[in-house]
C-alpha cells in the first residue's frame, strides 16, 4: 500500500472513531432507512411465484419464520422488514448481493 492510500485509510478510520464518539465529522454521508410498520410477506412471496420453502432458502430466512410472518403469529424484526422491503422492490439485487 502506498503512503497516500494509507493516509486516506487512516483518515477514514479516525472519522469513524470520531463519528462513533459523537464528534462532528466533515464530509460524512449519513443514510436514514425507513422501516415499514407492516410488511405483507405472503404478497411479496406470491408476486415472486415462490413457495414458502424456496422463498426462505433464497433469501436466508428460516422456513418457520416465513410461516409465522404469513400467519401473523409473529412480526419480522426491523432488519428483516428492511430486507423484505428490498426484496419486494428488487429481488434480483438481493440475490446478486448474496452470491
């Protein structure tokens, strides 16, 4: 690694530390992800013409979770809701990202 690359890397590390400690940081991107209140897992799965098993296997969920979500016995956690929302919007992107 050349000196310039090393210096950029160290600056990034220092920015990350400062940010984590609540200090002001210049030129940092922040993203806010909207977490939907409700996600219709069955509708997403049906739109993709997938069985519960294939949906679970393809996107890394347990089959039991998919069954619980679809029967309203459980609600997906926030991270799962965001992933499910992404699957609904662009399933190919999620599949490609997990190869």
